C-alpha cells in the first residue's frame, strides 16, 4: 500500500515527503482515485475518437459544423449568470505556478491570474506538487517568499482573481497510478486544486475557476462537465460553483463552440482564443494535405483570414450566449536593455490589444506584469464598461471555407532556422524544468514550440521549396539542428541540449506525426 493512501490499488511512485505529503493526504488521494475510476474509461474512448477523426482528415476530409447538433446552434439559450469576480476580465496574466510568479501575478493589478499547469509548465513531479502547494497558500493568503538576496514577497491587500489551467486530456501523471495505470493529468491537476481550495475560495467570495485546454469536441466538454458535477457532489460543494473558460485552440473545437458552451452551460465562463495552439492544430489536423502548408510563422498573424474568421465567430458565439469572449496572448515582452526595441515591442502589443477590443473581445492575456498597464490602457479607453457582451456581432457570418482558408506567403531559410533554433532552446529549457522561456524577446511556451516543430515537420514532409530555391529535406534540417545546438552548447553550460537536439530530430523527421511534443518529452522528466 502506498504511503498516504488507504487504497492499496493506488501507488505513488515518488517519496511522500514534504511538500508532497502536505498535498497528497489520504482524503486527497482517495478523491483522485475516485475521479480516475469514474472517468478514465471515457477519457480513453474520447482520445480514441480523436484518432478516428484524424484518419478521416488524413484521407482528405475537412471538418464542418455538425448536423447532429444544429438545433443547439440555432436555438436561443444562455449560460449561467456570471460570478461577480469574473464580470470584469479585461486583463488576465498567465504564467507557471512557481512561488515568485504566483505572488507577482496576483499582485500585478491584472483582473485575473491564470496559474498554468499546462503549456507554461514543465510537468516535473516537483513542479506539479510545489505548484499545488503555492496555490493553496495563495488561496489562504499565507504565501510568502524571501529571495536569496533577502527580498521579501507577499500578497497585496487586493489581488487578481485566480483561475487554474490543468493539463490536457491527452496527458497523464506518471507518478500517480490507479489500478496500475497513470491517472489523467487533467484529473490530477484539477482534483488536487479543487480538493484543497474549493471550499476556501467560496468562503472568501470567489470560487474554483478553471481554464480548460486542448479540447477537440463538445463530447470532451461534456466529460469535463460530468467531472465537475461529480467533484462538487463528492465534496458537498454547491453545483454551479465551478466556472470554466474553454480555450478554443484546436481547429475542430472552432466548429463546435456553441456545443461546448451548451455542455458546460451551468459551469461556463466563456471561451478564449488560444491562437498559438490553434495555428499548431491547423498544421496537425491537415498534415497530409500539401495544399495546407503554412508560410513562415512570422507571417501567420491574426489578421490572416482563417484566424480573423475564428476570432469573429468566437466573439459572436460567446456574446449570443451571454458570456465572455477572451482574447489571446501577444508574445512580446519588455526589453529593458534596449529602449528603442522595447518601444517597438510595446507598440506591437498595443496594436494587438487594440485589434482585440475593437473586434469585441471582453479581455485579453499578457505574460509579463510589465504589460498589464499597456493592455489595461487600451481596454480602459475602448471598453469603459466591465465587458462588451452586449455587442452581439450579428453582422458576422463565418463559413467552413473561412475557417480553413490557407494563408499565402514565403517559406524562407531564415524562417526554417528560426523554428529550429527556438524549438531547440525551448526543449532545452523544458527538459531542464522550465516551461515558459523568453527567447529573442518573445515569451515562448509549449504552444509556440509546437508551431516551430510542426512547421519544420510539414516542410520536410512535402519537401517544400524555400525562397532561396533549396528544398527542405531531413538532411538539411539535421544539419541546422547540429549547427544550432553546437552554438547553444558553446554559449552556455547545458545539461539538456543533446537530448533536446535528439528529440527535435525525431519530431521533425516527416512520416508519422507525434501529436504533441510533450508526450515523448515527458519520458525524460523526473
């Protein structure tokens, strides 16, 4: 029988020392076991359904709006009323769950802090457990930190509303086994946070609020809704206390936005434009189609027709159902060393947020506390009320053709090298335990790294011609991987660059497409 668990069929493969023992208490472990046993079969069935749908796309089919759910799209209904502390979400800051980040983000003057166990997190056991400890301490306001230099960090009197993003349905937590199988990482992250904090959050006038990533269908949203109902009933938390914003970050979910809101209507906090994963999903789902090859990442901007169409449809859908339509993340971060470059970066953020608020978004994301006032100024100027849900956008008419319109543009040697360089540096950091990394003055996370490696894979798969006349081949990619990894190794001491280079080589080789880089990479983590 595992330490800390009364159920002999639950095994925890890492020592239950502090802080793990403080979080994986016997009741918490039993709660996780109940979640796994009630929902694991449905999760695996839904993942199998993803494979079946992908096979159809590989044969040349395209997604479309579902005939079977047309009545949901056509009828009038609304989601549950918005909780008071989620009414105004004009600026949300996101980031990993390390102690300093949690304090700084909650103190940042953003309206919401999304604490991220997913794309901004490298899911080592230590990161996963310490993140839960940090969030528990933040909820009960006991969180403090003294840096090695003696600087003290603690919560301000007024803090951002907390939301939590668990890992996606496709991932597992390999160190927690139920009946011999790893638990869903989604259930692990959600379950521990909910178990330890739901009642306290409600007592403090808030609630257990979540962001839900990587969904591909309304059936996956239905699974989440059933998890919510089970968890609330199990812990005697009132139904409807949980609220969840769904990230629309797959091309398939874009065709089921109404249906996703319908499934979660008692628990919905709206939808979010997860732009980077959405671009990655576009490449992944149409990976066998040479007519769906995308140009350089720098050219796939939010004004391109397929991305603008998805934004407009999301805003219209959310506002029709009486709930927030959240904007996405601009990748720029402040550049303290170069005032001119910093102003150019800040201006890009301003223009991105101006585009979002004018389109009708009710809020936006930033990745750095220094960008909170920049985004807030834009939304304050153009959205004087807490949100603009009353803008119904009935002028918007989006078709299947709009959502799958392939943008044109060059594929360049510089773009190829950039993707490989950024992919290498991100994987190097991720394997070392960091999931959110500033690279060339942009904040890169797993979603942006996925675009890098997926584009290289796509270009190898179809042997696309670069602007300079060369064809992209596996040999060319391997040469650039070797060159860039050598530069990184020469510039700094790294324990992980060789593994990162090996992994990127596998992920960009053409042939079979690994669905997520985090799946093979996770095998290398503690």
